[in-house]
């Protein structure tokens, strides 16, 4: 699956997840942000699931290619 990380889709999802993580770190210093932090965590989890689906699809494509 070494090609997975190079796909445009994977790179976009990785960037989005990193941005969500940065937002969570920034919001730790702000009071009364529990609700929005939970929402960001939910979005992050959705992005991770999407990323996993892409990884699986790319792995299947890689296995299906003739040697």
C-alpha cells in the first residue's frame, strides 16, 4: 500500500485531519468550547473513516494489478 499515501484524495484527507487536530489544540485554551470540540472530533472521525475506505480501495486495486 505504499502508493496509498500519494493519492490526491489521501493527501487531502490527511491535511483535513491535521487541520482538525490543530483546531482542537487551539480550542483547549478557550473556555466553553466543549460542544464544538466534540463536533470537531466527530468530523475528524468521519474523515478517518473516509481515509480508511480509500486505503482499502487502493489496496484492492493494487492487488488486482497484474505483476
